[in-house]
C-alpha cells in the first residue's frame, strides 16, 4: 500500500499503523491497558498544565522518510516542540496488550528513539514493570525523564489503578 492510500483510510478503531509499506492493526486494548493509559494521560495533562506541553492518547506520528506511521498509546509534546497531526512527540508510551510480546514492543521503542522521539516508556501490566528507553534502558521504581522536568510518578501509584 502507498503512503497516500494509507493516509486516505478512515481514522477509526481499530487503529492502523503503516510500517515499511504494510498496514498493521493495533491490538485492541483490554481493561488493564485502558486504565493504565488513562492514568498516564491524566498525569501528563496535569503536568502539562503546570509546565506546558500537550498530551493525549493514540496520536499518530510520522517516522522517517520511508515513511512509517506509528500510533503510541500515549504521547506528550514538550513546550516548544511542534505538536499536531503526525508530529514526533517528546514521549511515546506503549502499554503491552495481551497479544503483544515485550520483544516486539522493545523493538518499537527503539524505532521511536531512532526516529527522534526523546524517550519511550514501555509498560507491562502483567509484571507491573516499566522499561524506560532514554539513551539507554533504565528500570526504576518511578517514571521520570530529563525531557519532562519535574515530572515524577511512582510505579506504585501508576499500578494502583489495577487493584
């Protein structure tokens, strides 16, 4: 499929990504996925009110000149970074769905970083872990980033929505 054909598809669920000329359907989110993504959107909206920037769910990003189009589960654009249709966010968040492997999502996070996204958080609801891709892989008890000054969310607080 061509880029033009992909971009002419209706923007409705299930969302479709475009990778190396192939259209891929995003997995349908289960309830745990939905609650974690919702919690992160809420925290990032509150952060944006204090610090500036824009955040939201399911924002499509154009990656590279091939091009590829990916749809992170949650995105945040820092103040001063172009935000809008198909722009690269500062932060991309992927929440693992039941049918996804951590290996494939790690590769997706690496692709985000190579395309120019500053940081990617990979969240696994099953193991209640987060992997942070920010120059190097980091595992910590809280979410933070040098690209989101003064943002901090403990993993206990994040995963509390699953209890």
